[in-house]
């Protein structure tokens, strides 16, 4: 199940994003979208969970949670 994480802190790193989601299951891939000029996060990324129920659990646990005092959103990617 492919998920999108929105409103991530701009100083967030890809390994931090992976670690956040690994708490809720196995991940197949993790990509933090970066600004080409600055190399900083654009504030969103994609995570593919190995199993659908793990993806649903990650959405349930992480949507509207706080990361570094920033409220993030997590939903299924289109």
C-alpha cells in the first residue's frame, strides 16, 4: 500500500521518515521529496508498506500526529 505523508518538517531526512513508518510494519520503499536547489525536504514523501493492513495501521496511528511540533497528515497515495 502506497502512502503519502504531508506537512513534514523541512529539515526532516529520508531515514527519519522510514524510521517513523517502520514502527507500524515493514516498508518496501521510502522517498522524501527534495527541493533541487536547496536539497531540503519539500515537506512531503511517499512510503510503500509491504502489507495493506500495515498501511492502514500507519494511517490510523500517524495521521494528525505531531513530528517535531508539526502536525502531519498521512493518507493513501493515488
